[in-house]
């Protein structure tokens, strides 16, 4: 709408404006707004549903129910389980979020020795990072990401140093206790103490403590005493949550907007499967010529039911006069099922932020369409990865560096800037290559022309550049020791001038 809409005054408007000018002006302003925003006016054809509740009120009403529905779908619906796995695998991946320590000296240069010591200790810690010692670090990240995306949030308690009855099982005394959202009750409120939804906050809304059950609600060890809550200082809790509104403290499942659609798909497919199974059971009937051909009483055996055994190629010649064979056709399977399912899955993918091809396992598009979908979709995975790193992986790394320094396992050198001791580069999953040859040629051209670096290409492939260089160097040194020469060892195209001199046998 361009310009201002002209509002027509009726007789009532003129009368009010004449007797009470101020009231007439307010009436005119209200009518002007309503005339410009038709979407704000509910009608018989549209509900105009709206929600003016606070963020906490919204979460309080639906978060627990949505969490249960999402868990049920993951357990019993293949599409929902596959969609959740797709999100987790593209956010975390098979090896977890990579970390490249980059502590700096006071002059700004990277302290390589300290970084190498941190990497060595970190590799040891990754084997047993949590208190049960059942999951390695990559598995822990996937469990946390799955809980976060499915339930809306996940908690982890940071345990550093000497803790009663706890064996850290790693050189660096630091472990995580993973906590599902059920253990932080949403229905625990104490406004006098500033507690809402199990979280204690100060006057600015900053969490100062979390109130948790001592046992899992409803579990085998659940007793009356289990209703007792213990307070955990906020400084010992990592809380990752899906937050949609400013001021929202507890998370809501990523499946919230697509649960109804997924349930409809599941119910529709189940009904179609049953109908197809019924249709697969061939059913025939004998149609009589007239009502007189049917039995009229218990003593009438002239038309008693008889059994007709069907076999391939058989000829039926024992039908009575006026009888014929009829078949029951259920019109199944439904030819519109595939089209309907594709449309619904596209809507599910849009709501979850996942790739339609990955969720539906439909890769029927061309190379151009597949790549366009991947390029547009990857930003959603990157955003989720950024949230996961910022709310969980980076705080854990900061704790690890602090614990390593305080315990003396990896003491901080004096020439390291303390503010940069935990600086690191967090490497998430890279966008996969649809056509490796085309992608490799493109990256090679960018590197040759100076628009990209070899390190960037390695990271785009999801590998650690430092590890790759060490592996290449070790392999090349071993090959040269055995007299093997590579084409890349020559500086010119004629392969006469070696770029790297062979090792001196005397030095070996």
C-alpha cells in the first residue's frame, strides 16, 4: 500500500467529532490503522490466532509435552529419527568439532610449544571426558546435540579438581556430568528466592543457580526423598538451549512446529500400508443371478456355500445359471501417496532447517539442483554449529585449559598472554563435495591465483591442516629414504631441478 489510506467518515464519526473532538480523533486513528492492516482483523474465514504471553509462560505450557512427543517420534517414526540423525551428523559429524589451539605470546605471535602441549593433553582427555567413562568426546558431543535438538535443551555439570568419589581417569582433572532437562524441573518456582522453572536468577535475569532432582523423575530409584532438590551453582553448569524469544530461559524442541505434520505422515502411511496389505490378499465373490438363487431357510441346501480353489490358468466351469465371479478392488496402493509424502516432507525439512534430500532420501534432482540445495541449506547447519560451539564446546575448552594449567599438567608459560591462553579455532563440519573433480579443480584454481590458501582448502574438507602436513612430511621422508621420488619434488616442468634436496645418507 502506497501513501495514506483515506478513511470515510460515517454519520456516527461526524457526530462524535463535533461533540468530542479528542474522542473523534482517537476514533479516526483507530479506524485508519484497521483500514491499513487487514491481517490484524480476524474474520469468518481466518482465525487470526495470536499469543501475547511472556516467553516463560509459553515454555511453561508446552515445553514438557513437546519434549515427550518428540521423543516418541524418534523412537517410533523412521522419518523423525532420520531427520534428527541428519541434523546431528551435519552439526557435529563423525569426529566432533575440531579444535586448533592458538595461544599467543605477549608480542602477538602464536605460542606453538604451548599449543602442542595442549593438543597432547586434549587427546588424552577426549578418551574419558564424562563421569561414567562410557563415551568418548565425539560421542558426548553427539549425545548433547541430539538432546538439545530433540528436547530443546541439555545441561552439563563441570567437575574440576578433586571431587568426592569421582575418578577423572584423565591426566587433566576435569570431567562432565551430562544432565537431561527432566532433572531441572520446569514446575519448580519460588519467586521469593528468584526461582522460575528450576533456574535461580538475579534481578537482571542472569542465572545464579540451578535446582535439580537427585534422581531421574519416575526412575527405578525414584522415592519420596527424590522429590528433594539440590542447588547447583550456575558457574558449574553448561546450559545449551533453543531460545526463540528474548528473555526465554528454558528451551523448546526443534520439532515443535513439525510434530503435527510428522504424526499425520506416520498415520497416513500406516493406513496406506494396511490398505495395501488388504489389497494384496486376493478376494473374490460369486454373484447370483436372482434373489431366488439364495438360501431361504436352514433346510435349504441347494445353494450352500461352496469353496472355489483358484490356481493360475484354471477354467471355472461349475458356476450355476446366472452366476459370475467378481473381484474386490481396493484401489491400493494409492498413486498419490508419493506426491503427498514429498510435499509434506518438504514442509518438514523447511521447519527443521534440514535438507529435504537428506531427510527424505530423495536424490532424484540434477547436479545443479542438488548443489543449489546444498549451498542454501548449509548455512542452516552452520548456524546450528555456531550455537553448539558457543554454548557448549567453547566453554568446555575454556574449562579444560584452566584445569590443565591449575593442575600443572600443562602449565601456562610465562611468555603467554593470559587472556589468549584459551584462544582456539573451532572447526565444524565442511560442506561435502557433490562432484569431487569439479570442486578440486575449482579450489586448485583459487589457490594458484592467490584467492585462497591451502590451509583453507584443508579445513573445507574437514581435516586439520597441521595433522595433514605432519602426515605428508612423515610419508615423504620415508619414501625418499627408500629412493622414491615424487613429481612435486621438482621445481620445473622438465623434472630436472629438484625443489627439495634428497636427504643426506650420512646424516641418517
